[in-house]
């Protein structure tokens, strides 16, 4: 837990490796990558692991329909071993266009299917017989090999109260995107707490990872305009639309100035730093700085490195 970062490879893998090394040197506690139509996220984290020593390395997030539970367990167990116990398996259900269009799968009962998937993963990591599910079934066991950590951390992507509650109940953390500090305070924290209580656990120790679009700049307008354009797609996806409505915003209005001011850490160093701190103050245990295209992300990482001191 602590200040983290989202570092994608973009066009330059070498540049991303240098950025991970720099982020670790600046004191960032974690590095997350998204699973998009580019490099494989777990493979990319393995490369990052080879070029770092301390930071936690997590997917933020990989769709459960992209890999069978057996293959997902193999991938993360290998990453965890290679990194010396620094892997975080960040999982999500994704969205219909991705699941159907990319992977040829279907989202039928997202909460039930996520529960099944996590139960199977945990059993495989512990060397137990995987429980049979309705959607996912496997008899996989590691052969002649034991994972480094049978309790390898599993985080879930959460937007809706149902998934947030499930994350609190069965996972070790939650990964948030487009969830502003007020939503974290008013919806995420109390709902996750309900899930923790159902499992007989305390909220303490549960990691709330919040992606924070960030750009330290004396002229915020270009960065905000770029971010606005990058968010267009999300305002048309049902899961995000529902979350935005619960946040008090009209998804049909798009990324308004008010929405961006609450969500992002954009502006001079003091203003951007205060924006990141708001996430922490509202309950995010791991605010994670992410870049905005066309801005100097290296300078942003450096300027925000001490924002949670």
C-alpha cells in the first residue's frame, strides 16, 4: 500500500523499463499495468520485475475471460516466483465488446462468475482440488511445483456496489478507474466494508487502489482537453455509466470541467499534489498516478513522488 503508479509500455518498451526503474527510485510502492490491445500484461510485468527490486507488480486489470483459471494461476505464480513475491493478480470482468469481440466469450452472471473464478484460483494456489463452477471448471493441479505464495493477493476491479461488496468479501483489494474521491468515500469504502464484515474481516489491510489521471503542468488546459477525449469511450459503457450516475454526474454530458476537476490531479505541483492527497483522505490506500497523453509523465512522477509524505 502507499503511492503507486500505472506505467504502460506505450510505443517504447525500453522507455517504460526506465520509467519503472525511476518510479522505484522515487519511492513509489507499486506499478500497475492495464490489459489492453497491446502487449500481454503479465509478460510485461515480468519484464518490469527483471528491472526492479522492490515495487509491487499488478495487473489493473486483466479480464477473467482472457485466460482460463488454470492458465491465469500458472501466469501469476510464475510472475510471483520470478519477482520474489511481488505479484498482485488484478482481475476484472471487463465489458461486452472486449469479452465477445476479443476473446469470443460471454459475460453471463458477472458476480457469480467472478466468485467462481477466484475460488478456483485460490484452490490452485493452495494445492487443493479446484471447486466445480457453473461457468469455469478445471481439474488443474501444479505438478512437481509449489507456488511461492499460496495466498498470492487477488484484487478485483470494482465499480458497482455488487462487485465492490464481493471484492470486500473474497479479495485482498479493489482496483478503481474513474472513481473520484467522493465516490470512494461515499460508496466504495462503506460497500467494501460490508463485504469484509460478511467474511468476518476488518477493513484494515484491504487495499483500495485508485487510478489518478495526472499531469503536473503550469498550463492545465491542454492536459484536461486530452483527458476529456481519452474518456469518451468510457461514458458509453454500461458499467461506467451506472457508476457515473451514482457519482452524481450525467454520463450523457461527458467529461465536464467539474468532473475532471474532481477526478484528476492536473495543474501546478501544489494543486496536483493536493488532488492526490484527497484520494488518500477519502479512503484510497493506494492512489496510483497515471499519465495523460501529450504530457511529461516522468516530470509528473517526480513531482508527485512525495505527495503522500
